C-alpha cells in the first residue's frame, strides 16, 4: 500500500494514492473533496463533479479516516523507550 502524507497546517493525514480495487488515482482529488464537503456540499454531487464514478473509488474517499493522530503517540513512546534502553546500555 502506498500512502501520501499531507503535512500542512500541522495536520498529518495518510491518504491512499490509488484505489485498492481498480488502481485509479484518488489522492489528487482528496483536497478538493474535503474542501467541498466542509463547505457543506452533498458528498454524492461532489464525487460526481470530481469524475469519480466507480463505487470502489468513491469508497476510498468516503471512508478515509484520519488515524495518524492516534498512531503518533505510540510511535513517540517507542522512540522514548528506545532512547532509554540505549542510555542504560551505555
């Protein structure tokens, strides 16, 4: 799996680059999709306007969840523990 990590305005997100089923590009449309959804537009109409017709590709945008903020604390804890072990060994 290939993901794009968007890192702007201190928000990090993992976005799939391609549809897992058919392989079409979806990451390039994600910003437009999010902006229009936040503006209050109907998701069905937004996906149609972006040219995303296959239900597998629509699923990719509709079900993307921002999980990176939940993962980062575990990564930081592992790094901290690694430093502690290194200092104990020295």
